[in-house]
């Protein structure tokens, strides 16, 4: 039933409470999350800030909202920064919808979202973008303006949505605020990002699946162990809980993600964001969490916190099988998911996670140097990961990653220590949206030393587009001309193809 606006008890607002935009995400074949966060201007703030505010939402078949599918009312509460997470249920599979929010006379922008095909449906095509690392002060989000033209079904965001730094040298645009330590700090930094028109428009154009990496809390933190940036928080558990809460408040994730009370989060309870969602019979989409549960980095230089390179010959802990990247519970969950028939039947198993999976030895010739924060610092955990892919004969694994601010394209090896070992999947680790990298001077050497990779670039910023059909994967690396310009153009850096049933990367 569609009720006229006057039938709802709603707050009176004089300004626009929707300046932080709207978003949708966490889609399944019959549901999707609709998100917004109210931001009150001037006299609205003093009147509405303390209390809950009723927000009406509408979901329709058309952008004129003449064919309403569902409508309802949600409470935006002060304790969750007046964020709204509506889980719309009972939708048709494989359909596009339009949505918007209403408070008083204020109406949000209109968003476009979709459900996934039913798990048993035969699906011709899926187009998704993967993106990560959008440090505000390192550039503009013109990449998102171009991403809107890619006709996407989904964005997979792979971490570092915000950074906890005050600013950077040669900042392209200065962020507001200093080091992020408190809930209010994190909220303000998310609000800054959410004010960006290009980012808002990309959120409004299709659903997102999201995970986080370290900078949503602190550089190089690992599980319950703090990292090394800025002033130390007096209580890291409390800082992490605040950061996790702010992540929840600003992302289109399900309310069930917030299963624990805030006190529970501070005492170490999990905020579970890992998941698997089928996209018909065409693909299984995984989003992993390789940050919340990981063991601390080992053999960091001079016993400091955080990351550095390590030499495995001088680091006994490097091989320790007790160390984990995903945590015991997520590892066994993933093993069970891969053991299910679905992972063998579905055409592609697309595994979104934070970092570069493949081994990257920075030392030319005999001997090895690895970076200890990524999978290279967790050798036994990576071998369990690739071993489980083989054990369960997972169909067409495709690993997507981020974190390194560089494009890396390669083959997933059964055993990275053995150059002759089988290729068990493919990997596309994306460059950053904006965050800086070191340039291509050393890339040819690193590629030569690590021949399981077929392509790398450490200069260009942007995103990747993966198109899946039952018989073929095509990945296009899209890069902006100049990340320091808001009006930058975009171009294709490289394009690759993988045939189903054959984990070999071809130039396309
Ligand atoms: Fe990053």
C-alpha cells in the first residue's frame, strides 16, 4: 500500500539532510540494503540531533516512482550517527530498481540498484568493477565518474575507503580533521568522503559489496594488534571498535553485521563482514576479511610495530603454520564453502579480498625479500588457501585484491616456492583509486623475478572491470590520465582474458 507523505509522522526539516548521499549494497537474489545517513544543517541540527528521526524510503520499478514496489519507514538514531540501513526483502531476482529517502519535505537523490539472479538461474553475463585505496589528499575521484559509464552490475570495494592520516605532503586536496582516534574523528572522515559528488554518484548507480583493510582503523594494524601510524591510542581495542562502528554507519551492509553490542566490539567481539553470494550459476562472489582476524606481522625491522620487508631465511616465524591471515573460523568457513557442490558447479569463483595473493620476491637472484603485511608474510596460510582451492577442485578461481596501489595480474600457483607447480587460478590485484605508488623503475626486475605474474604497473590510478560469461572472463584495467585533476579522462591500460576451465591469462 502506498501512503501519501502526510500519513507518516515525520520531522520537519528546513535544510537538506541528504548531503552525504545514498547507497545500496550487499545484494542477494531477493534483497538489497538501502543506505543513507542524515546530516542536519543549522537549526535542524540543534532540534533533531539528539533524537531518532523517522526516514521514509521508497523502492520502485521506475525512476519517476509511479510503480512503487515497496515503501516503509526506518528510524535514524543518534547512537548510529543517524545512519539508515534498510534491508528490503522479497524482491524479484535479477531486476533493477530505483530508490529514494524522504524526511519531511526533503527528498534524497534517486539511486539505482539491483538484485542478483536466483541461485539456480542460467546467467549470460556479469559486469563488476573492483576498486580500493582512495586516499583523499592524493587525488580526485574522477575514476568514479568514468566508472558510471561501464554498465556495471556491481562494485566490489576491497579496502582503504578512508585513511586515518591528517594529510600528506603535496596534498591535492586537504582533508578536514587530524589523526583519526575517536568515533567522532572516524565519522567526520567518512562524512568528508561521502560529500564527494563523483563517489556519491557511483554509489547511487549500482550496488556495492564492501570489505575493509587497515586504514579504516590504522596503518598496518593486524587483528587486535595496533599498527604504527600517528599518536598511539590509549586503548587500541576501543579505537578499533569506534572505527568499526563508523564503518558500519557509512556502508550499505546488513544490520546483522552489527551483531554485537558496542561494548562487545571493544572487548574483541567480531564484526563479521565476510560472505559468499551466488550470482546465478554464473558465479559465486566471495568477500573476505583479511584484516580483522590476522596474526601480527613477524620479523618487522628493529622490532617495530607494523610492516616492513623480511628475509625468510632469517625469520623462523614466517613459516609458522599456527599463523593465520583469515583467522581459524573464517578459514574453516571458506573451506566448507569451497567444499559445497555449488563452488564446483558455478562457472566462476570470484574471491574479493584486501591484498596481493601471489608471491612477490623483491630480491633479484638467489635469496628472497618479501613484504610482511600481505600474503607474503603469511606463507603457511597462503599454502592452506591454495591447497584448499585444489582439494575442493573449486571451479575457475579468480582472486581480486588491492592494498599495494599497483596493478598486478598473474597466475595463482599451487606452490609459490616451486616455479613449475600448477596454476590453480588467476589473480587481478587492482591499483588504487588515488593512493600514491612508487613508479615503474623496479617493476621489470620484480616481474622477471616472479614469472607467475604476467603484468604489473606502479604508476597509473583507477579501477578494474571484470566481465564474466559462462565461457570467458575479460578484465580491463582502466586508469585516469591525471589523478590530481577533477576533470581527468580515462583510458584502458591493458586487457586480459581467461577461458573457463583453463586458468591461463591471455592478452585480450
Ligand atoms: Fe591503501
